[in-house]
C-alpha cells in the first residue's frame, strides 16, 4: 500500500476504537494525517467536507449516547451542535481520497480501499 495516499483520521487517542483504526491503517502502510478533533475541532468547511465524503447528514455523525437529545432535530441544528461541541462527533472518522467512513469497526476502512 502506498504511503502517498491522501488519508486522514479524526482521532481521539483515549478511544480504543480510534486507536484500533489508526493501527489498522498503519499496519497497511497508510500514514494518515491525524486530526485530534477534540483539541483542534473542525471548522464549518472541514466538517461539511467530511460529511460530504461520508455521504451523511450531520445527524449521521452524532455519537449514540452523547447526541441522543439531538435526534430528530433539524439537520442545521445538529450541524451547529457538532461545531459547538466536537465531543458529539462519532469516532473515528477515516477519509481516504474523496470518501470516508466511520471506522467502527476498523475493518470498515476496507470499503475505502476497493
């Protein structure tokens, strides 16, 4: 696998799923740009671009437990909440090229390589 892939992971090193996804990538020779999204939250443009790559509305990126109160709210409301509190963003998010997945489990990344 090429080291030159345009790859990015929105990573929380305290999360076992996020660490597993990063290890999965690195085991295949993929060295992604690592965005510690809790320390450096995405701005509106970055979040919108990632949602486009995921082909999901903002509600599709909500964490199950933390985002429960936002379920059923208008997508614009959910987007503003994700921007205001990045802890609401499900993790890890892995983008390779123009496509992305929520890598739960890490093997979901395979869909981006085929």
